C-alpha cells in the first residue's frame, strides 16, 4: 500500500506501553495521505480487547491516544471506497459516532471484522477471537451471542436486517 491509500504499520512503543500483559495487537494501519509527509497521519490498532487510535501532534513528536473498548461499542458501519474506506462506530454511552477515515480497504475490512467479533462478545483478553472462553462451551458462547444480538435489535441499535445477518452467521457456526 502507498501513502495515497494507507498502509499496514508496526506497533509503535507508545501503543506497546499501554497494552495489558495478556493483550495482543491483531493489526495496525495508518491513514492515507497525499505527498511524502506521514508525520501527521493517524494510525489505528485493533487488539483482542479494544481499538487504539494514535493521533500525532507537533510533527509527530507528541500524540493523542484514544482507546475504545469493544464492550462499550454498540454498532459499527463500514463505508467502502474504491481505494480507501472508513469506519463509523456507535458507542453505547456517546451520542456522536466515532469516525476513522482514509484507511486502506483491506485494513478497514479486517478492523471491521475484529470490531464485529468484539461487539458480539468474541474478543476477550488472552484468547483468539471467536473462541469460547475458559469454563464455557461453544454452545453457551453462541447462546450468549444470540441473546446479546437480540438485545441490540430490541433496543434499536441494529436493524432487523443486521440482526438476521449476524444471527445467521452465529447459527452457521453451530
């Protein structure tokens, strides 16, 4: 990927320093920009627990770091473009959606799927996404996912169409 379309990036020290001992970074991408200057471009890192957004300041010498836990997310929307895409995240306790823009298409799709799994309860500390947690069966995990999904639909956070699609995905895994 180029600077015009965004690119996958290594995890910087500023992100490594805030990770929990058993937290794993699954992927990281930098925004797309025009020209060779990448100092002011944001980066996004998806872990098995949360989304971390790094916003460089002062020519990259400082950075603001935003941290969004999957358990606090209600819904996610993918806006796919020709070369780059964006994600809008609705948080449970915030009326303004969080927008992450100008990411490469493949990276946006990967982050989108990680967030969906996290919202559905598949992202838990120290385990791979989509796997049942310690002491639980796959059946219980799927039942819990279906219950949470119904709660999202009943509260109006997701549409009937989104509910049916996600429900089918969960049931297909049984």
